[in-house]
């Protein structure tokens, strides 16, 4: 099994927003585990990263939190995507799709590509 890598700079917020859109309200631990699961266990999300990211997203108005009870009957803060968060998710997804398409052009073989 390959070693896990840290989440790339600038992608955590997008992954958190997409996870909440897909899964609905989750607590921080659940969000981190889902990101790792979705990555095929290739990414490692540590708690020193996920909670500051959630706090920042909440301060920006992209997520809302409220206390609830987790699956193991412990008090936990659950995060939910807001309307502003959905719009931000669309913007960030579009930006990343454009950035990866540009990068793919640099990584693609040059043969067969028209110069000009």
C-alpha cells in the first residue's frame, strides 16, 4: 500500500464543501474520514488541519455548525453547507477544473500537438 500524502494546499476547503454537499451534515471526524475514503486512502487528513479549515469556512459563511450527538453517543459539532457554501463550491470546482486542464496540457506528450 502506498504511503498517504498530505492534502494539497488550497484543496481542503473544496473537499470539505463537496463532502458536505454529497453526505449532508457531518462532524469534523466524519468529514476527515470521508475525504480519506474518497481518496482511496491516499490522503491523510489530520485534525490540526481539518478543524481550522472548518472554522475558516464557518467564519466565511460557507458552512454552519450546530451541536449534536455522534454515532458513538458523544457530543459533536456537526457542519452543514450553506447557500453561500454551495455557490463557493461551484466557483472552486470550476477554478480547479480549469487549473487541472491547463496543467494537463503541460504534462501531455508534445508529439501531435500543433505548434502555434
